[in-house]
């Protein structure tokens, strides 16, 4: 969790990352807006820490979670349908906790809740906002039988079942939403997103690279939404360009590789400022 803090930040080491923070700093302010962050496939709660920091410095309480069984430390169910169904419920439980059981819940304004999601996190947000995905559009599951979270067999997998829509969690307490490179292939019809009317900012990359979140998939999503969002396409960006800057010891990771000529640090300064401004406009007092 990040929040407004009256103390100057220190350098805090978490795994390979060094982030500016004040551990256990008392929350500064009252009636604060809340933003929940949802990571993508195989991600984790610090994958967008710079965006969280920018929001907290601007007066937001920010919470990021690890989605169970589909994060960097535990991918045991990451290639199954159950995690996609569970993701929105994970966020709803987080909001429930922050508004009721969190020790400083009285400092949060329940009428000013926002959401930021990347890739599968973007899918998560769209479902929360009222979208109903068509999972039959997803790429064949477990095409590689050695993939983590897949049965160890070379037999063909049956088609993905269509879950009963009532099992998907919508949460209209969320009043504004930013999604980056959302898993969009499951939202390709006007009917699938007809109930998504929340103020929405959508970011896409020019070059793509995310399964089910290609530039074409994202463009189709924009076309079928009932209310046109604030849509931004980032020149020279790839799917992973929306992740926070990588530590120097990990620059060879696929998550750290950008297209030639793309400055991720410079882009994130602009991106974070635009995200903060969007939430300020739509979650203002």
C-alpha cells in the first residue's frame, strides 16, 4: 500500500528493486480517494510501483495485490480459466477490506474509488466495470504441455468452457478506471461491453506483443465500447513498456526489453502524470 505521507522517503530494498518509501508512515489526510492496481500475467504488486508512487504523492491511497496462483511467485493455475474468473473477485475483496477492516478505513472516501490494470489486469477492470467476456476467443490453452500450471500431457485440450456469467464479479463502487494494454480479445462485441460506462482511459502500444492484447484487439475494444474512452496509443512502445523500469541486474528479461529508440523512463514520467490527472479529474471532491 502507498499513501500520502508527511515524511521524506527513504530507499527501501524489496527483492531486486530499490523504491522510495517510508515503511509504516502514518497516512496524511482525510477523505482520500483509493486506487486499486491489478497486475498482468505472471506479474506482481510492485510491477507498477512508480505509478503507485505518483498517485500517492498526489493524495491517493493506492493498493496493489498479487493475484493468487497467477503471479511471479506462484504460476500454478496461471494458464487456467479459473484465475480469470477469480481476478475481479480478488479486487472486490480488496476494496471490501480497505473500506471496512483496514485500520485507517475512515480516511478513505468510499465514493472516490479508482482502478488501474495492465494486460490481464486491464481485463480485470473491464469485468469489474460490467463487461462480460467471451472466453472462447482466447488462444488455445496450454499449447505447450510443459507450461507452468498446465497438465503434463501432450493430449489435446478441450475448448474452454463458457462460465455462467453470474460467476463473474462486477463492482460499481469503482468510479474511474485506467487500463493499459488490456486483454481485449474476449471483448469483441458491443454486447460484451454494453454495461461499461465508467469514465475510462485506455492505453495501447504501437508495437504490441501481448497475447490477446494486440493493437488490433485493443482497437476493436475501443470501437465496441458504448462510451468512447480517453484512448492513447504510445509510439514505439511494446506490451511490456508499461511495466516499471527494470533494475540493472535484470535488463535481459523479456519484461525489460523495449524497441530501439524507446525511452521507458521518459515515457513513464509522462504516463504517470496523465494517469494522475485522469483520476484527479474523475475522482475529485
